[in-house]
């Protein structure tokens, strides 16, 4: 009798386990298909908003550059211990002229993003040596703000 109960409990638990993969989707659905509807020099801002909606990101320095993102990932097999696998990673960059007409369209999928060349230049920092007076004042300020030294211990 106990074996039957244990067997029923195990069957119930295994029955609730899903074999369907859960896909985590972020951004615009079907970005690759939707971007084909946008023609350079024909589409305008209103057309883009109707087809794609508001942009995922706007360029801070240039209001006429919009960026749309689509990303799909799923939890891979049990043997990878829940590590996410990237299925789709698409980026669409649109540039408009002053009148709101689409001037330039760049679409990057997961393969073309890997081909982008990233600059190796690094920003140089100026490392000024602190004077003795500066280091004493900094130390005193730290002791005034935290007399027991609890903040630095965390």
C-alpha cells in the first residue's frame, strides 16, 4: 500500500514537470519581419511608430536616431544547470532627417553583431598624487562621518 502511495506521489510530481521550454522575450516581437516593411526615403516617423511602436532607446545626443531591440532567450537543458541560451538577438538602428523621413536603416542580427569591431582605445586617467594635507583631511573626514568604523566593515 505504501509503495502505491509513493508511486502516485512520484507520478503526480513528474506529471507537473513541463517539457516545454520557456522562452523569455524582451523588446519588439518579430523585429526582423517588421523592419522589412520600412523603406528608406519612403517611411516617416509616424509609419515607424505604427509598425514598431515607440523606440526601445533614443540616442541622447541625436533625437533623430532610434534603436529597437529584440532578444529571446531560453533556459537550456537540465545538464547546463539553468544557464540561459540566447536564441535571437536583433537590433535595428533607424536615423531620420530633420523632416522625419527615414534616412538610414541598419539591422543587426546575432551573427552580424559578433562581427562588429569594438575600439581597443582606453581613456587615460590623470593620476595626481595626493598631498600630505589632502590625505590627512580625507582621513579626518572619514573618521567624522563614521567614528566607529562600521561603514567600512560592511
